[in-house]
């Protein structure tokens, strides 16, 4: 495809993404210097640890805790490879205890923000006096294949941004347990025969996006039943949920979520706003929507909420919250 045609197609995809602003890990002129996967991953390691430490320290300060209070750190990323993992590098830099437990998650992509919150809850059920932390860092700009003129790459180049987020959670017997919403339950669903709907092809030039057109249809086919499966054991229905905290996968995905759950744009206003202001940050996005919801749309005691995301697998993770 001629360069002028590629630019026109990319511009059309970008204009429909409803992304107004994004952040980049590097100064824009540095991207031309990234010759190959090694250079891009080296840049990822440097920026990701800096951003992860910043997010972790801010979350701990908001919770009135210190790095040495953390008993478990979970890290998630799908935009770079780190061995030692990001959690090890962050823990060492900010002064966590040498006996801190660590769980690195890679491969869950956009799903991992919601899944990470659910896994913190799983740990804290067994260790109710403990403090657990999730740190997500996604630097999507470092994965863009500049010679790839496929529709998937053009969509990704206009949709995804760079960012980090962190969540601090405590067990039910911890002194800080009364603050913030509580995780009541979670649900995971891995959809059959959907492996090529979303993910990466890994090659000599790095991470090449796999983004199938069937993603909105998978949401349409499965999500309503997933939500009901989460709510029904607790005697709840969709109308009982006061706060919907959804990953901003893209306009078609968000519109499909609204359609199948009978929601309107205001119900997902924080999701739409996040998409416009920072783009899709993969696993970090739903955590930003969560923070925005807590700040701009605080719930009342007794209110119920659902935090959810979908990602490679193809799969969904839903978390039931109560204020």
C-alpha cells in the first residue's frame, strides 16, 4: 500500500477510536532510534520500572502505608519482557521487605487489571491480616510495528497509550479493612475457540498485535451471561449495580457492553472519559477507571459495583464490589 494511502487509512481508524489524548513513555523523537526488539525492550525496562515505582509509592501513600508493610506484590505487563520481573525490580528500588511474596503476571493483557484485583482478594482470604499490592505498567507505544500496514496495527496505533497504575488491598482483619470498597466475589471465563481473537505474534521485530474483528461479537455472545453468573449467587440483578467499572477496550466494545447489559453512556461515563483522555492502557486502564470512579462518582455505603475487563484468551474477568 502506498504511504499516502496508508496514512489515510490510519487517519480514518484513529478518528473513529474516540481517543483525544495519550501519553508516551519516551519523547517522540526517540522512537526513530529504536532499531529492533532489543532496543525497544531496553527502553521498556527503564521506563516501566520508573513508572511502576511512582505508581506503587503513590498508592501506598494514599493508603497510609509504607513499602515495608507490603506482604505480596503482583505485577502485570504485556508490553515488554523483564527477567527479573517488574515486581522484583520495583520491590528492591522502593524498599519492600526481602521476604515480600511476588507474583508476576504476563499474557493476560487488558484482562490483567481486573484479574489482578481478583487475585489479590484470593490471597487475602487466606492471609486476612496482610497487605497486597498490584502494579500494572503498560507501554504500548514501544510495541508498535512501524512497517506493518495491517488494519489491526493501524487500529492499535491509534487506540493504545502508555501508563501505569497500582492498587493496595488489605485483608479483612487488617486495621485498614474498613476503608474503600470490598471485594465480595470474582468470576473468570475462558471462551472456547477464541485464541486468535486478541494477543501478540512474537517475532524478530518484537510484538505484533493480533486483534480480531470478532471481539465485539464475543462480548455480545457471552458477557450478559457472565454478569448474571456473578450476580445471581448473591441475589443480585443488573439493576442492583450502582457502579460499572469497565475496561475501555474501544468504542465498539464499550457500545456492545452497554447494549447487552441494558446500560446507557452515562453508566459507563468514566470508561468513555478514560478512553478519550488517555486511550486504552491495556491492563492499567480499568484501574484508572476505578480510580476515576472513586474520585468523581463516589458510591454510598451498601452500594454494589462490578469491575470487569476482557482480554487475550479470549476471556473475561469480573469482580463484585460492595461499598
